[in-house]
C-alpha cells in the first residue's frame, strides 16, 4: 500500500530543505502582515487581512539573480471566511510570481472550496504588492462555487537571513 504525503507536508519540507550557506547561495525567510481587497463578479468588494511567510533560495551569494522557494498565506476575507494559500514561487530582481493552491472556508451563500492561486508580484525592500487570481475548481461543502476571485494585496515583510539572522537592510 502506498502512502500519500499531504500537500502541506510537502510544501513545508520544500521550505526548509535547503541548507543555509552563503557559499552555496543565499537563503532568506520573510514573514509579515498582509492586507488588501478581494473582488470579483457577483460579489462585493471585501477587505483582506492576514499574513504571509516565504522562503527564497538565491543561487548567488549576493541575493541577485534568480530566486526560488515557496510561500504560505493565511487571511480572513471580510471577517466572514478564512483563506489559506501555499505553493512555490520564483523571482528575479523585483519581479516574481506565486503559483499554488487556495483553500477557502464556506459562507451561508457559497461552498468551501479548493482552487488554483496565481499571483504575479513586485517586491522592493521590505514591501511587496501582488495581483492575485483564485480559480475555484472543487467544492468542499454544500453550496455553489464562487466565481473567480481577484485580490490586490500588499505585504510588509521582515527578511531573515537564515545563516546570519535578521537583515537590517533590504
């Protein structure tokens, strides 16, 4: 009998699997608050409040060039439903993209769902701005699936060099 590894366990393992060593590159963990708005067809504009943690490995010891890793977000949408997203991310200079999975809890008007998370972002120093698209594709409870959801969100992140501790400069 084959055992399935849960997706969240796989994501966490990928986030922590790279050995921190500036000689082999640069590993950075970031954590911070996230806020924004959620909107879409047939739904009101709602606030989003939560947090995000990321891990990025740069092949270059300077942190320049291509970086890859993963992200985890947890937030509330309009204080009426919970959203959790996670998956891989890739970035270079100030531009990047997240591609992953979104889980969202049910409301009285719609089902809880799992969907695809797609989010290009711009990150400068301690701040980033993203445009996120969530595509619901599987119902997890009774009720209709919501239409596509769009999110514009910003984060303030504290970058932590995994070898040397908290970074004081972006």
